[in-house]
C-alpha cells in the first residue's frame, strides 16, 4: 500500500512559507508521543512563518466557535487537531462548513493516522483543499551524528594539541581556558558537568 | 578628563583600566544571569528558520538543514555550524554571495522558563584579500584573570590577540549584524 | 524579522521566483481574488456564466441549477455571473455563500429566505435605500428588514408560567418588578442559529417582509437575482431538497431569479431527474474537463497561472494528465510540484517532482477504499461501465475517485489509478 511522504516539521513550515504563508495541508501525528510532536510542530511554524501558531481542537467545537476562532485573528497559523479521531458525522459537518473555515493564514490539519480515510470519505471538500499535501511527521533532523561528533573532537584535538583526557583533567583542576571552543569540547565528550 | 587617582576622575594607569575592565565583566555577568532565551529546542528552531530565510534569498547555495547541528547532554545544548576552528573555507561553512563565510557555536544551559547562554563564538571570515581578514564575536565561560586583555564578551577585529569588549546579544541579534550589516558592507 | 534579503538589482532571487509562481497557483485562493487578478480563464466552460446570468436577467423568477463535483469551478462561474449581471446596471445580483454564514448541516426550510432577506435588507440599509423617495416606503422597508432579522435570528419573548396563563390580560400591563418571578424569558429561535431542532414554521410568515424589501428594491433596481453558493456541500440529496424545497417556491412566486449550486448526487444516483425538473428551469452540469490530445483547455488554465516560469511543455502535459481535468487538482498539482522543486533545491520543476506529487494525490484518494470499491474501480477501468444505481458507486463519484466527463463517460481519477494496488496475475 503506498504511503505518504515523510516530512520533518520545519519542512512542513517551509512549504507553507513558500506558498506565501497560506494554504491548507495535513500532517499525520506520530503514534508515539503525539503531544510533544504537536508542540514541536507549533514551534517550527512560529519560527519559520514568523507568526503565532495556535492549536484548536475540532471536537467539541461548534460551527460558531470554529468560525469565530479561525477569524480572530485571520492570518496566524492554525493547527486544527482531530485528537484521537473524529466521528464520521463530525467530518461531514466540518466539510459542509468549509467556507466558514477559509482564512488568509495557513491551516494545518493534525490528524491521527486513521483519520485520513475519514477525511477523504466524509469531507471531500476539505480534502480537495488539501490535495496531495498530506505528510507523515518525520524526524526533525539537526542532531549531530556520531561521525560528526568524532570529527569535531579530532579537529579540536589537532588544533589545540590536547587530548580529550587532558582537557578533562584541566577542567577538573579549573585550569581549562575559558574560550567557547573548550565548552563545546566538554559537552561533545559528555562532560557537560564540568562546565 | 584624565587625572590623578582618587580625584573622582578616570585614572589613566593600567591598574585603573583593569578595575574598569573588571566592572565591565561584572556587568556582563549580571546581564547574562538575567538574560533568558527560549528553550534550547526553540532557539535551534529559530536560528535554523533565520538561516533558511536568508539562504532562500541568496544566489549562493546553502542548506541550513544539513549545516546546523546540535547536541544535548547534562542540561546543556551545543548548537554549531561549520568547523570548531576556522582554517579556511569548507563545505560546512555558511557561504555568502560576497565570498565571505560564517561558522559559529553556541552553548545554552536549560533553566526554568527557557535557557541561558553559557558561551558563543561567531566567526565571520571576509573574502580573500580583505582587511581585516575576519571578525569574531566570543563569549567566554567565565571571567578571565585579566579582563582588560580578555573581556568575557568580546570582539576580535581580525587579530586573535586583540579583544574589544562586546555586549551580550541574543543569537539572532548577532546574526542580524552579520547578515544585514557586515555582509552588506562587504 | 525582515523578509528575504533583496537580490541584486535586475535579478529575481530563486525564492522570489517560486513565491510569485505559488501565489498565482494557489488552489485555495478565493475565486473573487483570482478573477480580479486576471488569473481565470473565462472561456473554460464556454462562457457558461453568461448563459446563467443572461437567463436570470431575461426571465425574472427563473431558477437555474449549477451542478458539479468538488473542485470543478462552480464558485468561479457563479461569481463571473454575478459580475456580468452587475455590469448590466439594471439588475441587483446578490451572491451569498450560505455555507459560510450558517451551519448548513442543521439548516431547515426558511433559512434560504432568511439569508436572502438579510442580504437584501443590508443592501438597502447601506446607502441604496437613500434612493427611495417616499417616506412611507422607507418606513415599511425598515419594518420589513426588522421582521426579516427577527425571523432569521429569533427574539426574546416574555412568557407567563403555567399558573398565571389565565391571568394574561391583567398581567401583561403590569411592571416587570411587580411580576418578577412569575415570568420567564423564553427565547424564540430564528432560522440561522444553530444547532436547533428543525422548526415547523411556515415560510409564508416571512414572505410579506420580503415583498416589502423587494418593493423598495424595485425603486432602485428592477429585478433581483439571487446567487446561492454552498448548497453543493449538502452531499446528501435528501438534505439538499429539504432545505430548498419551500424556499425556492416562494422565491419563484416573488419573481426573484435564482442561480444555485447543488451536489452531484442530485444529478446521479437513484430517484433523481423528476425533482430537478419540477424546481429548476435549467440544470447546467459542470463536467470534468476532458483532456484533448493537446490538453489545450487545461494548458490555458496553467498558462494563466504563470506555469511557463517553472514548467516546460511535456511536464505541463503530465500535470494535465494526472489532474484528470479536475480544476482544483490541476492547480494543486502545479503548485505542489513547484513546492517539491523548491524544497529539493531545484530551480525548476522536474518529472520527478510531478511523479511525487501525483503519487501523494493518488494516495490520498486511495485511503479508505475497501476491496469492493477497489474492484469497482478496476472494473470501470477495464470495462468502461459504471452502475450509478449502486449507492457505493455514487459515493465514489462524490469523493472524486471517479470523474464524470459526461452523463455516460466515467473514469477513474488518473492520480488514483497510478497507485491502485493491482491483483496478482493468476499463475497458469
């Protein structure tokens, strides 16, 4: 069975940014720790779009509540969360009120994986707005790999002509230079306790 | 106006200079203690977003997603781009249209309500043939025994042994000066 | 934070180029915005909007229906029709997206009339009413508007509690503070306040008020054309009819021309046909645009949206193919392909980008399809036959897995077709 593209959150935000900070897309929440993931998505949206990003729970919001919330303000980023999943009838109601949900700012549907089928089956008008912009939440990257960490440690050793052990001994004796490179060196060696 | 020590005027002796340097460092310490940034993850996200935006408007290709890295441990987060010591251009640098390049490292300590800056280094190397060759903004992890020669927060104006006092800045504020002042003047 | 660094003079940055393309290729931009930006091909449906508007103008009280699938361009045609009518000068076109104003899913009869009355009353209140010459008409117009508002939004009434009901004649003139706890305030709901149980109120109740407003309108303009959008969201045809039945009858009696949208299910499926012809003088089907050998029509849509800046000829054909002729899907694919190129650090769209976004679109359509639905789709692909008496097949039509090119030409959406799992070939 074909699968949707996996995208880190900052890439999702970047896509909205190049669209002109507008448009609709859907992100499928990860199975593990979706709450932390939602928080991270919100952070990336705020950083990249340079505007506030709010989360609105679709259940149990009414027509008036949703319509009001989405337009006050109208141009920030809004994440519409379906929580653990919405009933079919709720999807149909949302679909009927799609015009009332339209706004100038971006709309991100945060869906449980099982809700994609409901979206297509019971909310074809909303699905049409999303088109093919449905993404699996992917790792956000940026974590230094082990290879990268070793390369940095080697460069530091070669430049300052010190081994890691010598750096640790000096740090313990409070004799380590105060330059920022040495702080990084200790953290990379797992000795941030000496900072 | 210069005058003898103790007359209420600035003294001109090196001892008085050192005293003033100590006071400046104390001020830096105080500013750092009060200075709060967002949580480390959010700071990383903001720096990456800044670089992504800037990269998108440049002719020179840079991929901040690949360039910017972090490592966390013991409540500390190190955010780095480029090599730890600049010895010439590398693919890991952020390259500007002018031919200049940037590498930096920032260490944050996670605290309640966000994070505090522990140290930073931002090395902006001008294109070949320019003078000075580089500018580097450093924040040391603590005061030096000779704060006159080495203020805790300082700028190297192209000479490793010369350090001019510099005030505490938010990481984005330093990047602002690099991208919108230094690079535009280069 | 400032936006992107200004590129050297005379050189558009890569980001600026993509941004401009994206803004022109926005599939969710309001139709009016795209029309005003000159990004719409008015000739796409053979100037259908002129037919709609012309008939509405020439035959007061006529009722026309515009039926099309999701993303077929109905709203664009309606707004073009509204603008055409407004340009004639002697007609007042009122365009209303009812689904934006109220919860259609809890709508009942009378609601469309309420919406019509509100818009008409608002128009008269916002300056147009100053052209009314007689004070009598001004006064009655104001009263009519108030009645419509009460009908639409409800009112508060004082209602006596049970044991005091017989004393109503004596009590009604006494001060509130004397009566105090013997009264309760009962809200009488209006038509447009969801969620409410359906009210069994005669729509004739508001007819007199609407007549009053129409009389005032005739002082300024001769005829009113009401353009209802949003009713196509009522995917269930029984719901559609329960909402429009009485209201449309009243509007016809009032000689108000109506152009309305409707879901595909009123055109296809069981029990259709007779109901439509009872109510509507003309039904226009906005079919999916068939791809001709040169993809001329679909290409023209993309060219209007600045596709040439990032797309070459062959790739344009590929996007046209995968869209199946669904306008919103066409523009979405063009936009998504550019987005894919941008995040992959390319300077223009490649075939890889298009394949990727077509795969995404198809995967979205594929989700939720069970084995029977998949078999129905594969059967359609191989035999070209599609049984509309099956509700499950109508469902495939409504959800755009199947596209209607005419009343007899149905095909599987090409993007979906590209990802449908095929059964293993039987071994000999």
